[in-house]
C-alpha cells in the first residue's frame, strides 16, 4: 500500500482538495499543499487546516493556563460540515482587530 494513502484509500491531498472545494462554495479562497503524508489547506493568516486523510484540524485559540494552542477537528468524510466550521473561524479572524499597528 502506498504511504500517501490512509486505510480508507483516500489520500490527505484528496481530502484537503475536497475541503478547499467546499470552502470555495463559501466564497473563501484557499491553497492546498501536500507532502510527507499530510496536506495543508492555507485559508487565512493564522488559519491553516491540516489533513491526514482521516480528519481535519486547525487552531482555535490559546490556552493561557496550559500555555499552548487549542485545536478543533472534524472527520475528513464530512468536508462540507468541516468547511462550515472553518468558515466561522475565518469570519472570526477577519473580523478581529489586527494584533498590532502596521509599521509606516
């Protein structure tokens, strides 16, 4: 069996492309990059979705108490529902004020 494929026979790149297509329905542009058994869907600054062919996962915030990032995940067999959740995160990031002032 090819290492690029998971047990179900769908590669991370194929599942990432399915997410990208669903994000396009939300009018959200994204790029897909694959390699080393993973695929990345680059959506926005601070919003990258990883895919291993089985699930999607992305950062949702920071846990001050544990001093680490928090993540959300969704099964890769539901790219439309995952795209909806990613679209909500995208909206939150777009609506948030910039973390610092631009340098003139």
